[in-house]
C-alpha cells in the first residue's frame, strides 16, 4: 500500500508560496541593504547583517519554489515486512520493521511503536493534512498489527487463534 500525503496540487501551491515569500524577502533585504550602505552616513553593522540574512533566506525560499532545492515526497508505504513514511516534505524518512515491533499504541493524532529493543518511535498522524487519510493509515496499521499478532493499545492479539472451518 502506498499513499501520497502531499498531492501535486498542494505541492504546487507550496512552491508558489515559497517563490512569493522568497521574492518578498529578497526585495525587503535588498532595500534594507541599499538603505544601510548607500543612504546612511554611518553603517550599522547589525542592520547590514540582518538585511544580508533576509536576502540569503529569500534566496533559499526562491530556490525551493523554483525547484533548485528539491522537496521530498511525503508518503506512507506499508508491506508485510515493514512500513516506510515521511510525513512532511522537509522531514526524514522513517522505517519500521514489523518483526522489531513489540506493541502499538494508537491515539487520535499519533501512533506510537514500542520496539523490542525498548525504543519508542512515534508517528504524528496529526501532521497529515487530510483527516480521512490519517484515519485510513491508523486503521491499516491496526489491522496489520493484529495480523502480525502485535499488542494494540494494551490488548494482546497473540491469544486469539484464527480457526479455519474443518
């Protein structure tokens, strides 16, 4: 199962926003730098550095909006062996192997995986823009954990045996 969490239309609007924000920062920083360097009698170092920082931040935003700096895909992918997900375009990819999971806690806005080595890995489903998609992902994780006989919200699944008709 693969779910794209950031559809093309939303990604496009984000890039347009970054482009406009970058142009705004570059314009404001350029005006401030021009004002500090050429129009004032004494140069204020802190203001000059702040103007330069605005120009640099604007350049980064503009490069992001124009695809010179690539945004990552936000996605959720699950197969019988593992789950992989990235919840934001700037976030890092997470991988959860089912054979390393001891239990799963599913709440309204997050899913917590208690690993067999004692670590706790949290997936913030509240960061997913669509509530329906977040609910679908939580339901899929619940079903997969039950299938793997992993404890979900404190209810052990290993004691229930699936019997086939004889």
